[in-house]
């Protein structure tokens, strides 16, 4: 599943780096203009994660990032839907940041 998420993210971000952090998956994403941290977990039927601009957080640990007041949550059933929602939310995020 994580490989499918990485492959889908790589279609839209110039750099996708990831590592396992316990039951979380940490992604560092670069779009050229901005870098983002995405931390994901998988519930029984849904994928969910939190995305934060790298310059808006001190944390590179998913457990700590949960308590970061900035960032946006994304919920989806599959990698394609997840990335679509991330891209949609990043449009909103750019206007907030």
C-alpha cells in the first residue's frame, strides 16, 4: 500500500522521500516551490494523514506532528483519492500560509 501511495505522490511532486516510523509512514514532499511533511496511518477501511509545510513545523516525527496546531488532515479510501485530496487541500493551504 505505501508503495502505491509513493508512486501516486511522485506523479505530482518532484521529490518523494519516505520512511517507516512505527505504524506511521512519514513522507517528505517537494514541489519545487515548497516542501511538505505528510504523516500517514491506515485505519481499517480508510487512509488518513496530516500534511504540513516543512517551514511551518519543527517536527519530523509523525507522533509529534499529530499535536502540531498547523496542517491539514486528509481522509481517503485509496492512494489516488488521497493524493487528489492532498492537492485540493494544498490549494487552500497556500492561501492560509
